[in-house]
């Protein structure tokens, strides 16, 4: 911008000192200066655009990384604190606006330098014209700022409504099958249509202010150019200024249109970026429901895994003090029990345990505690889960429920993970999902649509079970894994999971008599407390248990 600002001065000198004075050497000298300035301008312009693009993309992608890392760090806290549409908007729209703001900041700063240099030259040549520029530029900026404040306010309102509308759209798409089943499509379509019209109206309000801002970008610099050229022509006619200087002043007046427009554009972009940055920083400021130990938090921040003293099958058995004998505690070498002191639930290692809860709320509460998705005193062996790094907990304890999603891509890659094809075949049979694979044109090599929309609810449930079995964790916790299948399929799944997970710790939250009968040990939970335990047959004598699993109205 500085080189471009000096071009009119060099042109004016070439006219006055070269053409009018008929000095060929001066003409060549100042003509060469114009060429040199043009070369510098072209080279610097290329570098500036490359730097601006790098800044824009770098800011956008780095912010996207921060958003993804924050989403992973929040974990189970995320859906409780932030709407889905808010995350989608932050990861798509806001990062783009933030990158554009930083890119325009570079061009805007160059515009400020150019305006300052031109004003200095004009003051040196003619203080009257320089004063016009010095007063005109702040006046234009002030006029534009009057439009930026309402633009900022309306953009923020539009951004909030867009997030709400996106969230509603995500909810409708994810529950479309249910809506069709209950005939609620039209109701939700009407609600979405009404919300969409409100967003459109807010967008029109933003567009009105943006139109005024765009008009000001053309009108105000044009008025300044007109004043500068008129005064310059008056000075030439009175002999106070040469023709070359008039050409230079006209060049400055025309040139100032570009930096002034860049300045107003940068102001608008920075306004949008500020709105986006406030939303992003608000999201990044969220904290999980419970704090990590300092050393684990530091490892997560640095992207390094903190050393795990207990790493189960990945690093050796977990020490567990078993029943005491005359010689003291007997060390247990192998998988450790998972215990929740608050409820009294103890999941024995290496067994197939089923938990029947009196209410779905108890199921959600216990699953969240055992998986360390909420703060609790749950222990694995003698080690509180709070003393283990989150990565170690996620490797050793897997909680699989019906809210888990299937990702788009090849079905085989989605289910297999790090396992082999032979292990995948066994898991498919255990989850009674062979018919799903055989019905696909390419079998397990077929593609999964986004969120598994090309599968029914029951098919998705069985495919999620296959994926959980392939993860092969030390402790597998399944939440109602057979709620969407028929009784015959349910019995086959219960038998298949029990056989495949033989010798490993498996916990199933269910009220299905078929699954409960297959379990090695059954625990009945009421009011988030384990109130009875034993085999399924023994617990049927308990009227509370029987009323839940047998659906006895009289009980």
C-alpha cells in the first residue's frame, strides 16, 4: 500500500520535471521510479495476499481444532451445556468469520499506513488539501461507525437465531423416523417454517444495515474525491499548483477510494469476527462437570498421555486385594472389580452381570458413574477412577448405549476398529447382525450413510453392539442393548454376547427377562441403590423385582 501511495507523486514529478520542463533525464528517472514502485507493489501485493490467505485459513483451522479438542474434553458434559446447532455454527460459520476478520485486519492496517502517507504528502504540498483529507477521513470513519453498532447488534441476534434453527434442524433429522411413526412431521415442519421465517426476517434486518454500509463505502470516498479535485483545479487555475501536482492530487483522490473502502470493509469484517469470537470463546470457556487432577489436565492440554499406574490388559494386571486370609490380604492377579460405593453396586471381574433398574433415571445415573462421565467415588480394584488418567479409563471401560452414533463410511471399517476380519465375523454373529450384512449389496463393505440413516432402529442397535464387542475393553457396559429387537433375536444376542465375552467383565443394564436369565449375577436397583441381588430365578421371588421385569400390573 505504501508503494501504491507513492505512485501519484512520482507521476506528478514526471509530468512537471520531465514533460513540461522537457527534461528527458528527469522523465526517465521519474518514469523508472514509477516502474520500480509498480514492481514493489506487485510483489508485495502477492506476498500480502498469500499472508492474508494463510492467516485466514490458519485462524479458521486452528480454531476448528480448538473447538474439536474442547468438545472432546467436555465429553458427556457437552450435550448438557451446548445445543448441537451451536457447535455446528461455531465449527462452520464462526471460524470462517474469524479468519476473514484477521485477514482483513492486515489489509486494513495497510490502508491506514497509506492514508497517513498521503495525508503527509498533501499537507507538505498544500496544507488546505491536506486538511481536507485529515478531516474527511475521520468524518467518514465516524459516519461508518454509526452503522457498525446496529450492524453488530443485529448480526449477534441473527447468529443466535441461526444457532437455534440449526439445533432444531439437527433434532428433527435425528428423530425423523420417530416423527413419522407418531405422525408429527407436519407439526415440526410448521414450527421449523415459523422459526425459519424469523431467521429470514433477522437476516433482512442485517442486510438493510449492510446495504447502507456498502453505499457509504462508495458515496463518502466519492465526495472526498470530488472536493479534493475541485480544490486542486482551483489552485492550478490560480497558479498556486502545477499541472503535474494536479494530476498527483487527482491520483491521490482516486487512490484514497481503495484504502478507505478497505478500511470500512475491515471494520465490518472485524465486527462480524468479534461476534463470532465471543461465541467461540464462550464455548471454549466451558468446563467439565468435574475437574481433572492437575497432572492429567496438564497432559491433556499438552496433548500427551499421562503415565497410567494401572493399565489393565494394556500394561499388566491391576492389583486387587481379594478376601483376607490368616496371612493377610490375598492379591488378585487379573481384571479388577468395578465398585460404586454410592449405590452399593459391585461388578465382579470376569463375569456377565446384569442390572435391572426400577427407573431409566437410575440406569443413566449408574452408567454415567461407572464410566466416569460424572464425578463419583467409583473404584476399579483399589484404585478410584478419579486417580486414573481419562485415556486409561476410556481404554479399559466402555459404556455403549443407544445414543451412540454410526459414522459415515465403509461398514467394515466402522465396526472392525483395530480387530481382524475373523474377530469381526465372530462379533457379527454374537450380535445377531449377520442378516444385516447379507442384505446389503456389498455386505460389510457397503457404505454407511450419515448417522446410519440407511438402517432401521433395530439394525443400528445391533451394529452398535458389534462395534462395542470389537473394542474388547476390560469392562464392557451395555445399556439396554436389545430394546429394539424381538424376543427371539434378544435370546440369541444374550447367548452370543455371553459366549464371546466369557472370562471378561460384562455389565448389562436391562429389564429383559431373556437377558437377565442368561446373566451370571443379577442386581436389582431402586432409588439408585442396589437393594437385591442373586440369580434371575431367585430374584423373581422379590415382588419389587418381578414388577419391573415381568410387568405385573397387580404387583
